[in-house]
C-alpha cells in the first residue's frame, strides 16, 4: 500500500518514460488519446501524456471514427 500523499510513478508501455497517470495535462489531444486507450487499445493508465497526445492527434487527423 502506498503512503498518503505519495505519487505513483510508472513507466509508459510504449516509450518507457516515467509519468504519473493521475496527473496528465488537460489537452484535447491527450483527452482523445485517453478515450482511445480506454475504448480501443485497453492500455488506459499505462501510456504517458506524450504518447497519448500523439495517438490522439493522429486519430483526430486520420481516423474517420473520431471525426
């Protein structure tokens, strides 16, 4: 069990960058990436903000289901 007030830092499953999954930026591309992580890729909570933003940006540009 983690001590109160301690942040959980994990490594991204794609790029291995360490990040806090509870402290992601409030950015449209990151939000789109989070939706895809939950609904399509089943890796929510395992992907850093940079990878989520890349995924979200690409989906917003090229995925007809995200338009």
